[in-house]
C-alpha cells in the first residue's frame, strides 16, 4: 500500500480538482445565461428600475445631453447675448447703457456707482462647482481652483493646504462668491455623501 501511496494521492487530488472545475464551469454558465438580455427581454420600466438600483439614470438616445462645461459655456454665451441685446435695443434705458460700458462711465456719472456695486454683489453671489475625482492630488485640485478663479496662486494654496492633502474627499464642491483659503480647505475636505 505504501508503494502506491503517491498514485492514490494523485488520483484523489485529480478527482477533487476535476469536480471543482466542473462546478466552476456550471456556475459560470448559469451566471452568463442570467445576464444574457437576448433571451429575456426587459420592459422599459424594468430596465429603468435596474439602472436606478445600480445608481445610473436611464436616458433616451434621442435626447441631447450636455456636459457641465458645454452647459456653462451656453449659459455664459446666452447671458452675454442678452446683455448685448438689452443694451442696444434702447429698452433698458441709459442706466443699463452706463452699467454695460463698465468702469469708464463710472467716472463720468455718479449714478452708475449703485449699478457697479450691484454688479459686484452679484459677482460675490456667483456659485462655483468643482468636482474632485478619486485619487486627485492637491496640485490638481489647486490647478482646477485656479482655473475657476477661486484662488490666485496655486503654489501658495498648495503650501497652505499641504497638511490636508490626504484628506481630500471625492465629490462636487460648491463655492459661493470668492471664498478664503480656509473656506476652500473646509469644502474640499468635507464629506460629500
């Protein structure tokens, strides 16, 4: 019996490995058939529910969707077109013309200073959104914030926020007006979910 011990161990291991492989193949085949959508068609409602369960939104292919950058550009273009059309139509009056011409007219008439202060307050009220992706470095975040105009010097911000570089949280950060560095650091380290 001792002479055939290696043979018996090999035979036993072969049977166990073969049975395990067969079970694995059957389980994989069963899983693949349950994912095959050509066999079982889903209704639109079932597909929408399945997408929502996975955290996705079902969008019709005929509907045009826009990225955030495209939407921001379109809003900015529409705002400048509306401002240009409002100033040239003469409907808004001379006060709007003075506000549209900018700082050069503020020296000419003191009536435009309230318009300038309201423009400055609307600039402070502007909301900025910035998305921090997974595994983003502090320098990448600083570069994005500099492109938005929230910070003036990304190196100075990176030095001040260096202690928080490992605490960056993935998600969308919202900034109102021109926040301080401390407010920016608090927002980029805030839990988003």
